[in-house]
C-alpha cells in the first residue's frame, strides 16, 4: 500500500483550518499530520515533522505564508508548498513563485480541487489559479525596488518618517528619498496614495 501524502495545514482561522483538515482526511491518499495557526508555528512544526506538502494561508499574523514557505523549503527542500489566499493580489503570486511555491489558489477553491492540487504538487507539478494568473499578467511587474517597497509598506499605516526609519534601520533622510522615489514611480499624489496603489496591485 502506498503511504498517504503527509500534509501540514496553516491558517490563523481555526474554523476554516479544522474544516479543511476534515475534508482532506476524507481522501484515502491524504493525511493531515499537523496544523498551525501562524507562519511561525508552521515553520516550528516543519522542523519537528516529516512533511510532503504544506498548505499555507497567505495572510497570517507575524510571518506570512510566503515568508513561511521560504523558511520551510530550507528545512524540507523536497516539500511541495501550496498558498491559499483570500487576497490574490498580483504581486503576491510573483513573490510566491520566486520563493519556490508550486501551488497558488484562492480560498474559494473547492476541497476536491485543493486535493487534486496537493497530489499534483507532491508529484512535482505546479498549479496556479487561472484567474489569479491572468490578473498578475495584467498588472505587470512592480517598478519599485525591494527597499522602496519595504519602506512604502511601513508607511502604509500612516507611520511618521522617524518611526519608519527606526523600523527599517535607515536614516530619516534615506527613508524620505525612498518614499519620494516610490511616489514618483507610481504617479501618486503622496506616500499614502502611493502605498494604497502599491497594495492594490500586490506590490507591497
């Protein structure tokens, strides 16, 4: 008998995570060996367990799904990672694929489709939801440098320059330069407008 595919499920919404685990357990060839309520917990579980596929929510407290995927793949290079998201912004898809994620799905996906994607990813395949893929292509690549994106993300909640500088370990002058450049590149009226545009397109 072929051993079932060992799955880690990570989602900060316990009701969703538990229901999904029960649905996947109905499949004869799948078994949920661990659950996690955050990205950090998912990475900790990965250090302690043998896994075949990790199904990670994109938006989780602390370490998000993509950052957790990067760490998890350093622990288990052969593990297939699937990201599920209720916020399928174009930039997230590109970042996920760059990180080595092999499945990217919206949370509206059926359990049957998720099970099929888990099998495909475990076999070395890749699956990206067609609608999310089309949106990513339409949005194009981000014009922001990684540092500009980092600073703009820190500015998105209205934090003052001095606080952004402290959190980014940069000087206030450097922060202002990055913000000014980001505003110019995005054709925005100000940094708040730039952050809103970049977030809508999934670039931060």
